[in-house]
C-alpha cells in the first residue's frame, strides 16, 4: 500500500520533507502547494510532482492520504482544519500556531484523523537510545535538563519578525524545549529573559537574539535552556545534557551522544547513528495511518510545547515568573 502525500509550503523545511518522502517506503509525494505558482512549479519540477498555488484545488484534485503542512507559523489560517474535515491525515511542522487558541482548534479539528507534530529530534538515533533506556528503567529519575541553540543568520524576512515567527524561542529553540518537556514533564513555572542585542539596527528584525529559560518544578527538578542568533556564522550549535539518577546523557545532536551509566562504576556508551529523523518520523506516521494507531508525536504535543514557549515569551516580556 502506497500513501499519496501532498505538501503545503515549498520553503526550506518543505524541501527537507519532500526529500524524506522520496526516501521513505510506502509513501509517494504527488503534489506541492505554495503561495507563488512560479516557485511552486520550480519546486514541483525538482521533485517530480504536480504544482499548485491553490490549496483547495490541490485537496479536491489529489485525493491525498497525508498532508505535510510546512507553513511558517503566521500562515496557519485554517488549512489543517480544512484537510482534517476531508479525512486527510496530517503531519504539521512546529510551531503549529502562534497562539494557544488556534493550536487548540487544530488539535480538536483533527481528532478523527492521524495528526502528528513535526518534532523530528525525537526520531534521532541517540535520542531514541536514551528514550528506550528510560522506558526500561535504566536512567532512573531525570533531575536536570540543559539545552542550547546558537546560530548567526538573518534567516527569512518572516523569521526576523516576531509577530510572524514568534521569535527564536518560539520558532527555533522549541525543538529543545520539547525534549526538555518530554524528559521532565510540564513544569509548574517558567521564567525567561530575552533581548534583541545585536540586530537593533537591522530593518524588520524584531525577534530576540539572546534568551534564557528556566523551567521550575515543585519537586526540585530543573530545566535550563538558552539560545542566541549572534554566535558563529555558518554554524548551528545545538546540544543538550540530561542528568538522571542512573545515567547522564551528553548530546551533540539527535544522532550523536555519550551516555554515561553512573550507577556503580561509570561506564561510557557512545552513540553515533546515521538515522534520518525526517524519514523515521514519516515512516512512523505512515504506520500509524496503516494500522490506525496514534503517532509517536501527536499534534497535541505541538500544543503542549507551544504552551511552554509562549509562557517563556510572556515571562521575558513581563520580566516575571509565569505559573502554568
């Protein structure tokens, strides 16, 4: 059985998904839709699919089994709800919205289809090894999570505009915030500070370029996350560390980590995976559709992690701790 896949959004992340569909088994990319027909046609030629600039027309013509929504967060205006109403299954890129009302409406509208959120970090080989250890009781209680996302790029014009992207915490650091939430659960409080220090003179740049978030738990556990967009040009420096009762995970990225087993004499285990998390994520969604089970990362997770980063943004704006 081969599922027919359509793509909404023909930017950089859309291209990553399109390439992943072509690598995955049991999926066939048949159509791509973007705002500008000429750009959609170039994209469609690259991937050998039909181009559209009208979303409704693509839905009507293509009889899709799965729609990948790779839109910038500001561009969500009911497309998820419309596809779900027609019975089309969904994979929606993060952040799924810029406000909780819109995000909750998307989750509610898609309850009768398979609907997943694009937190692909969870499908990396190193992350999956740590997750399996946790499920087997080999890590013990996690007490501390720290993570970072540092880069130096202007990105797309919409990304620089906080009203369209949500800012770096909401649009970019959210991947690592999601890992923190999966590790520690939802915190009781969030405290953050953020500023635009280095891009004040760049026209249209209103997003923060330095930030830090503290996740507080009443039982004493802690999450610490920080980000910047003024680090080394051309480098994407992402990493995180997880300290648990029986093990510590030191992650260079989703595929590469050192896991030190600390119960007794320390024993180091190195993970160097070549897994493509975009492909693994799609194959999980494919299996969920075929056997009619929930995906590993349901769309509701997009709502819950969005709740965290929006609380962090509010905390930074108001310079106070926010209770959840």
